[in-house]
């Protein structure tokens, strides 16, 4: 209660946020859970405050993503329907008896229940995988140890992993407006004509996963999508590649993150949610943000007079 009296602004922000959502008729259970959990962790004291700080970028990303449904149609530029399709057909097209097909079109003719299951699982866990890797580096990696880098170097750098997640999302969301692009499932359903802004999000190949399990997993998930024409960049790909970057940076989970990234690249095409162009664009954003965040974080540590073990400054001090 003492913290609540002293730091009243988070609680006030929480109440204002829920009231605004209520007025906009956008008050949903997931938004209530996320904002309430953030508030509890913030006021929970020394034991929960590190968890709040760790999850804050995730909380902010979720909230900002949802807000797009209220202003996306007002600031979005012309939607690109044909260009991504033509790009993939030209550079990655597959010659068949039916003519030249994009990789997406070819895989929709060669689906298999085993691939449906594997790719569906990958599409479900792509965010948890990133967060779990980040948590291992942040909270438990010092107990695991490493022969490549001193644990202290990882503990000092680990907070940047979740903030990189936040910034790659912000960069991706901004791209939705200056280069909005339709996903391949949209072209399969509505063709290459002028983009329709009134269509609901579609499960595409994920519908096969729901049918396989007999559960509306993706149906409930994609029913809450805030932007249909946001295929570029593929953030499904950006998160796993950033995990690969940090895995090699920290010397841990390298094989796992690399395999998962390659699986996500395949799944995005196989499930008909992204073109190869989207994957390349998302991969570029991932490396750009991860590298930039890494450099900025090291600069901030240096500004605070903190020498990171294993860096040139550390070696110069010996």
C-alpha cells in the first residue's frame, strides 16, 4: 500500500487505459489480463519488479499492436497486393504443369498432416520461444555458465534482448503503413485487384492445424488480428532470427535457435501467411535492430562506467 501511495501514476495510467478501451468498445479479456499483470508485478516489490522490467517491452508491444485497429485505416498508404506476389513468382517461382507458381502456391498443392502439425506448433510458440530464451539469458544463464564468455557479460547485456523485441515490432508496425502489403492467402482468396480493407483475418494454412486437433486455436487467435495487410515484414521470422543473433552473441542455445529460425521460415511459406520477400525483409529488420541495440546498449553501459567482461575495454584494463 505504501508503494501504491508513493507511486500513484502507474495505477492511474492503468485505470485510464481501461476506461479508454471501454469507451472505444475495445475492452477485451487479454488486454485486461496483460495490463493487470503488469500492475501487479510493478507493485509487487523487489521480488517481482525485475520480472516487470523484463516483461515491460512485451506488455508495451501487445498494447501498441492492439491500438492499430483504431487508426490504421486513416494513416495507411496504398496497399501493395500484386508487387510481393510478382516478386516471389519472378525470383522464386517453381515451374509446374499448371504454370509458374510462387512457393506458397506450390506448397498449398503439396500439404501433409505431419507438416501441418509441425508448422502449426511453430506458429503457436514463436513468441514464447523468444521470451523463454531471453529469460534464460536474463535470469538463469549465470547458473549454467559458458566457456566462451564470462556470465557477467551476459547479465549486463541480457536486458537488451527484450527491448530489441519491442523495437523490431515498432519498426515492423511502421512499415505496415508506409508499405502495407497483402499476405499470400489474401491473393488466393481475393485476387490481385484493388485491396479490400473490410476483409477479416484468415487462418490460411493454420486452419488445417485447427482441423487436425479439432480445436479453434488459430481461429480464436487470428480473430483478434489488428491488421490484415501487414505481411511485410514477417515478424514471425524477425523474432527467431534475433534469437539466433543473441544465441551466438552469448554462446548459448545456438543450435536450437538456428533450427527454429529455419523452421519458421518454412512454416511462414507453407502455411500461406508470408511470401519469401516478407521473410527476407523480416530477417533484415531482425539483424538491423539486434545489431543496433547491441551497439547502443554497450555504449550506455560504457557511459555509466560499466566495463563489460570480454570487450576491448575490459582487455585494455588488464
